[in-house]
C-alpha cells in the first residue's frame, strides 16, 4: 500500500510547511491545479478563499480503481480516521469484502 498526498500549492509554500511537519510518505505539488481539477475538488471562489482545492480523500485499489471518496465541504472537513482505516483494511489481500462508508 502506498500513500501519496497532492497539495494544490506552490512548491515553496510546501517546503515551508514541511519544515514544521514531517510525513512518512511523499507530498506532491499541484501548482497548476491540474490534478485537483481532474478529481473535482477545485474551487475557483467560495466563502473561504479563491483558487483553492477542497480537502479530498481518495483511496484507490491496486488496479487504480477509486474505492472511496470523501470531499470536504470546507477546509476543516475531513472524514474520521476510523473510516479511512476501515477502507484500507477492506482493501488488504484476504480481507472479506465490505462496503466502504
């Protein structure tokens, strides 16, 4: 299993952020907002800001099929960790297939 984070930020801003926060997986920069637009989380203007991406959680299986989507309604809206862990557990080889929430 691999975890990758894509941030709709300039590389310089990410580097500053990463000076204070450490992650055990790669963080990629989507400066031109191409990926966030393709995944439907780009917001041109809303009550919080402009030219931003809503927080989105996408879990793909080994074949690249999206198995879970959570798109936050605002910048502080994320799914509970337990939901993410359950989806990941369901994707492990040999796990009984359950519907992800």
